C-alpha cells in the first residue's frame, strides 16, 4: 500500500538490570532468528544496558536505540549522555519526547526540538513521541494537540531522507493501561501527524516518514493497527519485555 518499512520498536523503560537485559536480548535474537517478513525491529533498553545489549544483537538484524539523550556534545551535565556516546554504544535510534519524560521530568517541546536537531546532526534517528492526555481526548481537541506538539518539537529540523525521522503517536490514556486506541483512532491521528509532517518537510518526505502507534499494543491487536494505511508499526512498552510477545508482534505485523 506504500513504500514504508514497518517498524516494531520496544521501549523497555526502566526495566531489566544488565543481566536481565542480556537474557532478554538473547531470547529476542533466538525468537526472531529466521523471521524475515520485512519488518524492521528496534529495541530501546535503559542506558546502562546499551553496550551489553549491543554485543548480544551483533550479527542480528535487530537495531538498538536509547530512551533519552542530551543535546550538548560533552561537559558538565551530570547524569546525561550525548549523541556521540549513544552512537559509540551501538545505537542508531533514540526515543525522545516520551510522555513519561514530559510529565515526570518536565521536558518541554523546546527540549525535544534541541534533542531532535542534535540527534539528526549526529546521524541518529529520533523516535519523536507525541500524544494527548485523557482530558484532551474527551474534549475532542486531540488532533490539534498532537499536531501542535509535532510542529513545536520538529520545527526547523532539517532532513534529506525520510529514514532520518520516526514519529510515534502515543495517546497517554492508552499507555500501560490496557486501553488501546481503536485502529481507526490510531489511523485518524497518524494521518494528521503525516499532514503536519508534510507542512514541515514537504509532502514527498512526509510520505516516507514512519508514523508509529503506541499504547497497549500487543500480539492480539498489532495486525489490525498495522493494517491501517498511516500506521507504520508500533512503539511497544509492556509487551516488549517478553521475547515471545514481542517477536509475535513482529511476525503478525
Ligand atoms: C510506551 O510507553 O511507549 C508504551 C506504548 O507502553 P505500553 O505498550 O506498555 O502501553
């Protein structure tokens, strides 16, 4: 239906110490061995696990991403990691703007904009998250809310290839709650995100940028979600922590 490669991305959040991460990475490599259905697979472990997981994924097609980055190149920024550090650990992607970072760590649209620009400049692909809280969904202004986040977070970003950016639409009321948006809900907002991307980057680039859905995606609903024309895969939290579930999601996409 389009030329975009589906992407199934796992966000492990703050789960798995180094030993558990190594085990899960081994299990994933084994579970996906021989699976070649054209779906791109990405895992985003905690920063402390990145080098261990990178070593485990070496030789497999599974890509590695981080969950956060700081935009400065180096220096006195206690607790942070730079783009080049993530690259040196084996990352090619980095999640930014997750609602948990916006809510618990008070990150702003401006922060996301700086992170997106630093990542692209370093040759890393941002997985830019956006999504509305329940009260905005209930008020009916969710499309405007998400479009405003996309425009504020990505304005002035320069890309030459659609593979340099991924956007994940994650309605906050569906994250970790078991309450999945319907496939039609996901399609409606993912299509609006693509229109916002067309305003920012032009229609041609926007038609190639992957827009994922996130929020209680699991083996039982992934096929319906990815069947929608503007849903190019999923950002997966809870179901990415079990190799059997996550690999099933890749197979069923
Ligand atoms: C997420 O937070 O990125 C997410 C989609 O979580 P879950 O799949 O657990 O709802």
